[in-house]
């Protein structure tokens, strides 16, 4: 009654499904192995980078941000590799994922431009020998003692004991005055 290509019995459908599953098992196993190896590699790289950043005296908050960004980029490429290993049917999805990632990164970059300026300025301030905790300074129109410098903000207590919290991007590119520095303790031998 029906042509053979149109009518398929339940056994034919189940048989085709099982053949597809069996054919996909090597790809699934390969993807799982790739993910496991990538996880181990990422752990080793993260540990190495963390030690390197600690030795170079990068602030903890900045080093966490760097590690997070690098981990995200690493996993993005691992997932692209795993998806592309499944063949052409997933190629449009892989391309779409790449486009989504690019637009997301662009949007986040534009939205966070002020925060990124503060982070970069903070990295410079934290490592600057002329601006540190305990210095009496005038920066961003505030005169007082620096009590904290982190990667986003600097805290200065003025002469009236008022705490001023200033974004680093307002301090680092501008001129600041240093009135005094804390005395360094010398070791007696």
C-alpha cells in the first residue's frame, strides 16, 4: 500500500537509532577524554600562573581576574574543538557560538571600560614606589594619608579624618603630590 521509503516499522526506527548511537560512541568517548585532559592541563597552567603572579607581586584581585579571563578563553577553545569534532552538522552551531562569544566580549568590554581603566590604573598604582599606604599625598583633589590601594579604588583619609574612596583612573593618569613617606625600618645587625 505505502512505498517502502515512507512506511517504517517501529523496529526499523529503533534499529536506525541504535546504529546512530553506536556510531557516535567513539566521538563521545573522544570528547570526554578531551575534556578530562583539558581540565588537567588547565589546573596545571592555573597553578603555574598563580605562582608566577604571586612572585611578580601582582595584587590578588588582579591575578584572580587574569586567571579567570585566561580560563574562560581556554575553555572556549576546548569546547569549540569538542563540538567541531562531531562533524559538519555542528559547524553552524560552532560558528554561532564564536559569534556570540565575540559580541558578548565586545559588549562586556564596552560596559566595563570604566572598570577596566580603574583596574589598569590600580595595577600601576599598586606597583608604583611613589604612591603607597602610609604616604601623605594630594591626589584627585584630596589631601591626606593613603590607607589602602587596591586594583579598583584608593582610600585616603584627609586631615578631618574623612575617608575618601577614589577610583584609580582618577589618580593614576593625573599628577599627585607626595608630602611625606613612612620611614623604613632598618634592621640592626
